[in-house]
């Protein structure tokens, strides 16, 4: 039984339908990530769960209890705002203590819990600073500490790490993950960063224009995207128009397609493509347009007869020069089983 | 020759230079006349002429030794202080309502707040005489005809009338700074407070009010200053024998024509007003230390 269930949430702002029958279910103690482009309704969905947005339709259920009509201050849902929303008139310690003071927790316990929370986000040295004197990343950590100190059963985080540098981001991700597991917090977490989604979450929900396009374990979504949109959003992907003949992809019959004959689309990850010598044979024929050595790998762009070039990522071997720009090549899928055949292409073509 | 670089500095310079014309204007038309006026308190004036070489602190010392002056100052002070607080209590709900209102309602509230400023304070004071005055005044007539009182209340010519008049007349000076701050405030903070478990009321007193402390004290300082130095309202609503420091400045200068005493009292009035306003501002800044960090 899922701990958080958003059922068929609809919300319009004036004529704009921001949430359009959006359903998400999160199991107790797990982390769900909402991924999606700017403006697709991620924040609005979280705000609905926190009680700041009254949905036009649908139910919000937490722990088996319908809280759709409960005011925000009685929901016990921790929220880390995208804009931090720290109280400028309170110093860091008082910001973190706010929820405890409201609950009339004793002075000694409040102090101890605030200290622990600040330790967790490595901000103990800043306890008596006002938020205006903190960097963006420090403010973000105060916002996280302020929510965590109440040990909520449900925690919502709206892009909580976007102001942090790479190193701090990783350590915060790990700390948060540990804490979530230890306390058993059920969380929903918004990010633009699909790497972060992979690291931090048990399940990922890809959003598109107010709806959930696909939900699943991060790797499942990566391996088996249901639409071209999802494929392009999680990791990089080549989405290619193909013809199917006799249950096989015409251009490379090694790839099976359990579909009727006709036009379709193929999703191939760049690392699942290999460059072979030009010449007759199955695969995509083209010329090398760009070759960029990246350290462990080389990224190629292969110009083929389509508008978009093919992207190929190959392992680099020391001392071996990359394929020369301009040389004719043939590209084939390494693992035909890892390719995904779709009915619809990008933008529902 | 030498004026060219000066002109260029004024037009294109940095720092204080662009303000030089305004400062010069203020010096000539505000500071100089005021200093001249105050200086009258430190010389002897005989039949409208300043007697040479009579600089003295004697008049000031005499005024400070006068019990009456201290009693007048005390009344000026408490009337201004109480009316500032009353103004705040009345202004806050209006400003809050404005911040919550939308579209046409906002415009209506703003017009209602600002339009009294377009009529003179004198006219408004007279209006209060009509409302509060005698048996035929609006208040007494209403209460009498409703049978709530047997005898007309004596409001006009008391402290009450002065307080009521001052509070109403100076209300816009309190509402305007509050309006700006409350309307522009970041509502996310209130959402954060609710999310952390505070009630609507708790959020109001823990977040909204503290955040408006700078505006509250700006308004208090403004209203205190104009109330402390107002001589029209105490004269008209307090009655003939009602006096404050400001009323005395007016009477000595305009009625009695004792310019020296008028100037001495004006010096006392202005310097104490300045001190009180500084104290209010300093206290406000202490309460809103976070605001310095944000600036
Ligand atoms: N209070 C509001 N009034 C009107 N429109 C709103 C309101 N809140 C959100 N919107 C609109 O709803 C849409 C979705 O907004 P939302 O903030 O949920 O997007 P998001 O997915 O969080 O985007 P981002 O990644 O940029 O934060 C946007 O088009 C936005 O303009
Ligand atoms: Mg958002």
C-alpha cells in the first residue's frame, strides 16, 4: 500500500491547465523523483500535496488518510521550497527551530535538535547568521535542515541541490539518502538533473505538460522508455525513423520488432552503437562529422541522411586515434535487444 | 572658467555631486530661514529690531527653568505618543486589507486613504468639531436619540477630542509606509510558516508583523513628529485653554508677538522632536537588526 497517493489531480490557473489528471503513488520509506522540463507542473504538484494549491479535481491521500481538504499547517508534510523561503528576520538557528517552537518543544530539546540538524548540513558555524548573509548553497542547506529537524513522515524537496557545487551536492545527496533510510521518510523530490534522479531515487516519474508520462525504477526507464520524450529526457538517445518488415527493422534486421509492418521509430542509446568500416551491409551509412575525445570515451557525431546526426559513444583506447572526420563509416547497434521500437516519434509524430 | 568643471561634476559626477543643487536649494530656503528664526531666541529684540551684541543663553535657561514649559512638553509628548500608537492600531488592518484585496478594491482603498490628504488639516479639524461638538453634534445627537445616554457626552475640548482628531488626520502617514511593505511581501514565507505547523494567527504574529517592523517604525516616527508639532488640532479640538508646546510657539509668535519666547520654545520643540524621532528610529533598527543584513 502506497504511503503517498496523488489521484487524478487536476488544476488550472485561468485558462491554463497546469495539472491534467496527474497520478503518483509512492511507497513508504522510498524516494520518488519528479523529472520534467521547466513549466510542466512539478512545483504545482508538490504544492498540491503540501496544501498550498487547492486542486480542481482529484484526491490527495497520505498514510491511507484523505487530506485533500486539510489546511497546510495540519498536514505534517515537510517542504523544501525551490526559493528556500527562509525567514529573513530570524537567524539560522531560529529558522531551524521555528517548527519546534511552534510545537512548543522544550528549550533544551529544541537546542539539541537544532544543533544536530545544523551538523547534518555542516552549518553549525553559521548558527547566528541572518539568511541574507549566506550564499545560495548555504541557504538551501538551512532550508533542508529546517524541514528535517521536524522528522516529517513525508518530505517534499523542490530542486534542493541546484545551488550546490558538484562535491557538496554529492555529499548532501548521500547524507540525505542515509537519513531518509534511517528515519524512513517517504519523499518526493524534484530535479532537472537526471544523474541526480538516478543516484537518489527508488523510482522516477517523468512528467510532461501536467501528466505523468512514465513511472518506474530509474534503470527500467533508461532501458525501456515508453515514449521518445522519455527516452530523450533520461540520458541521451538517438530516436530514428525506421521501417519494419517481417517483424524486423529493415535497416538492421538484427533488431527484432514485434509489430506490424510499416513506419516506426527506434530508440538507441549512443553507447549501444558501434562504428564499423564503410561498405555494403546492414546499419546506418554516413560520414564522421565530429569526434570529441572525453577521456574514457570518444563522442562521435555521424552525419546520416536525417536532419539530426547520429550520436555514438565509443570506449577510447590509449594510443588509438579516433576515426578521421569526413571518413565514411557504417554504424550498427551493438546489442539489438537493448534497442526500443516505438510507434510514435518525438512530439507524437 | 572655473564654473565649467563644477557644472560638469554636478551633471556627471558621482557620490554627493548630483545632489548639490537640491542641497543648495534646501540650505537657502529651509535651513537659513529656520536658523534665523531660531536665532531670535538668543538675542534681545526691541521694537522689532535686534539689539546689537546681546547674544545670550538667558532666555533659553529661563524657559528651561519654567515649570509650565515642562508640563506643556509632557502633554505634547504623551498626546503624540498615544496618538501614534492608536494610528498604528487603526492603520495596520487597513494596510493588511489593501494587501489582500485585488484589482478595483485596491484602487478604492488607496483612494480612500489618500484623498483626505487633499483637504486641509484645518478643514478636517473643523469637521471633527461638527461631529463631536455639543448637544447638536453628530455623536451626541445619535446617542441621545437612540436613548443610549441621557446627557450629552463632553468630548470636544478634552484630551479625547485632541487624540481622536490627531489620530484620524495623521492616519495616512501610517498607512502609506505599511501599504507598500505589506503588499510587496513574499507570501512564500507565510506558506513556509504554515508548512512548519504554525496557524494563520501564529504566522501573522511570527512572520508578517516582524517583517513589517521597519515600516511600523517609519510610520511611528512620521506620525509622532507631525503630532508632536501640530498646533491646529489641540487649539481647535482642545478648546481655548488647552495648550501644548506647539500651541505656545504659535501663540507667542503670532498672538503675543513675543518673538524671543516663541523662538526659544520653537528651539525646544524642534530639538526634543528630533531627539524623540531619533529614539524611535533607533529602537526600530534594534528590533529589525536583520534588516541591516538584508540591505
Ligand atoms: N499561481 C499561479 N498562477 C498562474 N499560473 C501559475 C501559478 N503557479 C504556476 N503557474 C503556471 O503553471 C505552470 C507550471 O508551473 P510549475 O511551477 O509547477 O512548473 P515547474 O515544473 O515546477 O517548473 P520549473 O522546473 O521551472 O520549476 C507554469 O506555466 C506556470 O506559469
Ligand atoms: Mg518548479
